[in-house]
C-alpha cells in the first residue's frame, strides 16, 4: 500500500508538472479515443464524428497556440469504425456520462491504474523473491520515468501494464496452487487485455505453451488436469472478446474479428521507408487510401467502414508482398525493431535490461522468475514480428516484470559483493 500510494503521488505530481490537467489529449492516438468515446457517450455509437460541435468545443477553447489545428481540420459525418479496440473508449465514455466531458478524471484514473500496477508488482516480487527485492521494486515503480511519462496520456499503456502484471500473478498462483480457476482467471484477464490492445492476440500461443510448462512441472499432475487448465484458459479467453469480434465481422461484412488496425498498421512496419529509418513504424494509411482511390473510381462513394475494411485488406497484401520480395531484410528488420524497443530512454532502458538479465540468470530455477522472463520475451518477439515505435511505448506492458527481474538482479549483486568481501576478510 505504501508503494501504491507513493507511486500514485509521483504520477499525479508528474502530470501536474507536465500541465494541462483538464485539456484535451494532445496530438496522437488520444484524440481518436476521445472522439470515439464522445460518440459512445453522447452520439450514435462506436465511431467517429469530427464535426460534432460538442466534441470540438474543448479543442477550440484550448487552441490559442494552434496545437489542435490538425484535429480541428478534420470533418465529415458520423462513421462507424473497427480500428480501435473497445476498452479505453468505453471507459472514457463512462467517465463522460458520469462526470461530463472532464479530461481530468481519466488522467487521475490512469495515474491510479499505473500505481496499482506498481503495488501488484511489489506483491508479486515479495512472493517470488522476498522482502528486499520487493522494496527495490517499490523504488523502481515510484521513480520510473516511463510511468511518469504515460500517466497523463489518453492511451492504453497504463491498462496493458496492469493487465499483464495480473496475468503474471495468475500464472504464478496457478503453478503454486494447481487450481484450474487460476487458469480461467488468466484467460479472463488476457481476454480483457485483447480488448484493450488487439496485438495481445499474438501472445496466445506463447501463453498456452507457458501454461502447459508450468502445469507439468509437478510429476503428480495428470494429463487430465493439464487439459482442463488449457481448456479453461482457452474457453474464457475466446468468450470474453467474442461479442466484440462478432460486432466487427458484422459491421465490416467480412471475417475480421480483431478489426482493421492490424491490417492498416502492419505495412508501416514492412516497407522500404521503415527499413531505411531503422525499423521505426511509418504511417502508411494515406498511401493505402490513395492506392484504393486510384484502383476504384467509386471509392469515395463507399461507406467509410467499407473503405476502412479495404484499406486493412490492402495493407495486409502489401505487407505480405514486401516480405516475399525482401526475405533477406527480415532478420535485420527484426533486429532493428528490437533495438528500437530498448533504445529510449536509452541509458535507463538498457540498464533495466542488463539488471533483468542478471535477475533471470540468478533466479532461473524459480518458476515465477521464468514466468516474468517469458512475458518479457513474448513482448520482444511480437514487436520484432510487427513494428516498433519510439519513446519506450512498447516496453510499458512488461515494465512491472522488468522491475521485478531487475530488483532480483540488484539483490543478487549486493549479495555477491557481500560474500566476496566476507571471503577476502
């Protein structure tokens, strides 16, 4: 609780120093989430309407320096979308319905979510490695620059951070207690995580392998119990996002359960420009729209949701064609993405990685440590297979795991130095 409250105070102070407690989200994905949430709360549903006067009002009121010129330039009537996952828009919509259009409430909630993730990490560290590593985790969680950076953003980083540490806890408890309900709990949390960030669907094969490995660590476990655990996880993790997947297939009139974001985003990671820029993701959505407009004379008459669907399909096709034409560049591109993942903030991220490696090496015999390290590796593999961005953004989901592993590394280094000193004396 001390760690949670200290982290919350640090997050709130960081957002206060950054400024703009009740200002609209700045340029980026946050404005898209805000627009969809506004339409859920006060409009016709899950979609965008950039011309709505009520939506535009706070942007106009805070645009003295022109920071919102780009979003205010958008227009058009309401259009359905399957581009964003639903957890954050519906959370924001609930806030808007209860408190009105108060951006302050989400920033406070996001700061709290990140603080709860720190508290969860401290508990997990104490369970896996003991009190001293837990204290180190508390210090890391309170002082971490990435959590302070994203505390005030209208993004899914805070939610994914909390959800993944909850999955880690479920996995550890599943190993310790050998109860199917913990497998089902992991499936529940993972289902919510998929509804928060669609890319988490790529984690499912790795998590199933990890679950089987954990369950079979005890020779007393029967094959039937392993099957039950995997079945419980699989049924729940499919059932939770199923309504959303059905909705996407219906509005897109195509079998696209996870929506369109993956297809529209993937060619930004598999293209010549991304390769030339060192693996950084490139926004190719305007290019997809231009190509479709050239190929189809009636493109502008299509419903916006159909345009979105065709952009996603074209994006997948272009990514597949680039991969087929450039197989020799794939290992280099994967390595560049891995570097981008850890490059910012450079010194801190690399130090965290080094200490985490030490922590894993010293604690590799403990299943809980293997769980944490596996989640970090999963995150790296998915980034290497898709795309990377700047600023440490894709490290956020596994930050609590890194804190715990780094804390174990720090503690083992201290112990090693103490033992060496005692041996010399």
